[in-house]
């Protein structure tokens, strides 16, 4: 096969990973197809089989390849999810928040149609814990104490959509939003949590009406989104 060059001496595994990643991105092996054997790849890269094995292990972990015992290694994706995630990490807090909002509103619609009694119980339990913490820490600094419970609530809403792919994407964006906001504003400037709008979202999901659930989710997100916009404007004005 053309295109594979001998890996350099500096870092054999890293070079092998990069060469294989480039071949995958170029479409050398279509999604679903089996890649050459370790022996064949070792010859083409001019490295040992252990080096190839380690490179393949890394790409399997990255989600580009999948190994099936007794069958070989197959292409799962020709794009590297890690590079996508690095792009997300470089995005601003507004950008990440907008994506999270899009995921949550769709999740709320699906949750209205697919939720179970256990899903509703999880939402209400997380919200109750959040309310308890807010009551115990009414001062501004107490918002940080509610972060984990708030994320637990929103994750419960998303998981009530019963779409594993949506859940995994949301978990990443949920964490990214939290870290981006901490980095941009600090712990003491995080937007407040409104318990009433959270409770209204649970009621809307329980109603089974997707339109009502989406509207309730948008209302819930409107206040923190506005707070973020104001904080970003204040930061820009100080520069």
C-alpha cells in the first residue's frame, strides 16, 4: 500500500500513531473495513509488531478503531474524536453553553416521551438536594456548593431521553461548560440556580408533552444564559 513511510527513531509509537491516523483520515481504509494485520503494518512502517500493537491500542481507545477477537481490527471512524474535543476545549464559554443548551432542549423533548417513574424520581431527588444546599448556603459563595447537584439534575434530564449517544455527548459538554465558566468568571460569579424553573421542567417532562418540555427547558436556560452574556460584556468592558 502506498503512503506509509518508515517511522522515525525519535518516538516510534507516536510516529506510528500519526501515520495510521493520517491514513484513516485520508480514507485508506473505509469505515467498517478491516485494516491490515500487525505484521503487514509493521513491515510498511518498518517498526516492530509491538510498536504497531501499541499504536493500534491507542487508536482503539480514541474511538477510531475497534478490535474484534478472532476477526481483526476494523475502522470505526475516519476522524479523530480527540481533535474534535480539543477544538471544543478551545471554544469560548458562550459557544459551549449554546451547544449544551441545544442538547438539553432536545433531551427534554425526548424525555417527555420516554421518561420512566425512576427518571422523574432522580430529577426530583437531585433538585431537593440542590435546594437543601442553597438553603444552607444562601450567601453568594454558596453557589459553588450547588454545582454538583445541579449537574446531577441536568444529567438526569438528559438520561431520561434514553439515548446513550446523547448522554455521552452531553456529559462532555456539561463538564466543559462548568470548567469554562469557572475559568472565565471564578467560583463566586457563577450564575444563580433558580429552583422554580427546574421544578417546572420536571413537571413539563412528567406531562408527556414534548413542546411544553422544550419550552420549560428554554425558560430554565434563559436566565443563566443572560447572566453569562452580562458577565462576558463586563469582562470585555474592562479590557
